C-alpha cells in the first residue's frame, strides 16, 4: 500500500490527490476481481471439472473484458490473458 501523499499547497493539487486516491482504489478492486476470476478458472481446470471450468472461463473473460474497456488493462494484455485461459480450458475439456 502506498503511503498517503503529503499535504498539497493549492486547491487543484488537493483535488488531484483526492481523485487519484479514488481511482487507485477502484482500479485495485477491478484488478483483484480479474485475478480472482483467473485463479478460480485455473483451480477448476486442475480439478478436471469441465462444467465448472467452462463457467469459470466465462466469468474470467467477462472480468478481463470489463477491465480492458475501463482502461485498467491494455487491450493486448487482455487479449493475451483471454487467449491463454481459453487454451487451458480447451485442453482440460479434451483430456
């Protein structure tokens, strides 16, 4: 966790600091949701539960796409994550 910013001297700098704090908290929440969705998907693949992994993949893709559309993840980063998860899920479904 980052330490609180030092006291600013003008109103616009104070407002910027407040906005940055809010934005930082929102971005952290979305990123942790993405990580949780990915982890859930990977554990269901390891458990070889086809139905659960398909559902978890759907949730993970939704979370990643949402983060990408908000600019929290770069679009290529999101595409790469989705591609790798889909490959894992498909390999699990085949086996």
